C-alpha cells in the first residue's frame, strides 16, 4: 500500500470518528475542531463587531430581541436537559443584540452570539416573526454548523496534517476567518444549503417548543421573498438560503412535528 493510500485511509478514519449527530434533527455532521476554541474566538470577534456597530438598547424592539431570544434559548436548554445532553451546551454563552443597520439580516456565531439588524424588523412584524428568525439562527449555533464548516475547510486545506498533529494558531486563525469573514459593516456567515434546511427544520421545532406558532414561519419567509424582490440583490439573510419552493416544502414537511411541540408548550 502506497503512502497516498495510507494517507487517504487515515483521513477517512479521522473523519468517521469525528462525526456528531444532531439530537433534534438526527443529521450527522463533521466536527474536527474544538468547540471551546471556536466559542472563544467567536466571542472575541462578536465583541469587536459590536464596537463597530450601533447597538440599540432600552427600546421595545431591543427588549423583544432579548426576550424572544431567551425564550428560544431556554426551550433548547430544556430539550437538551430532558434528553440528557445538557453538556453539549457547556460552551454556549448566549447574547442577543439589536444592531442599527438597514440590511435585512440576522446572524448567530458559534457559542450563541446573536445579532439582529433593525432592517429585518419590518419583515418580522411581531415577536412570532422574530421567533422564526431567532429560531433559525440559534439552530445554526446549536447544530454546530460553524464547527462543520471549519472542519470541512480543515480537511480541504490541511488534509493529512490533521492526523496526529496540532494545528498552529496561525492556521487556526486563517481557517476561522475564511469561514467567518467578519468586517466592520456586517458579518457574512456562509452556510451550505443542507445546513440552511436543517436550521429551518430545527428552528421550526424550537419556536414551537418556546410557545410561538410555527405556522407563522411560512408567512414570514414569504414576506422575506417579497422584500428580496424589491432589491437588485437578495438580502444577505437569503443569499445562501434554499429557493422559496424548497424552503416552503421543507417547512410543510416538518410542520406537524413542530405543532406537537407547540401544543405541548400550551399553544393551540
């Protein structure tokens, strides 16, 4: 067996032993990176971003972002606790901030660092619409999509260097900035379509668990599509997301399960 074959087997074994299963959706994903390190770096970049933006505090809209975010977060924590996987959330330190920015956008970094832009609030319209957005973004963090994207980049760039060696701080920082190209004006978190569809599914469940009507997710996404039709380019919140038909089909596919969570939380 030649060295290339041995290297390929080594990488395959590394990948196979680094898969994690989402306890809410059942989807398996690659996680080679250290969650604590990712959360630490994300927190640093989050605070840096907040110093470069105008953070809104004290208003009813800012309070809604915090309140809805905490309800989604608390519902997720209760779910993980009930299934005996509360330790999965050990590296999360949640923050929900409203930023003055006209973009129709919201994002969540690993470790639970969330930002909502004021530009998306006319589309959310109310707390239930906001729950659709925050459920989706919180799901990206809980599902470890940041770790997955970083892991994919690690395999692509480092290959066999992953086996039996430590990634240098320079390599680590380069990979992180590649996945999370953070600038002074906005944060673009580029997720794949599978990850976006999973965040839709998981977010639908989480908003139901938190007592928000999951059926309102479909009108919200329709409003987002209408908003994107008024611009030459789609809002950043939709830039890497599935097409409207695929999204609505996915929401309908998981709606019955989401409604079970909603009714269990006291909804009708």
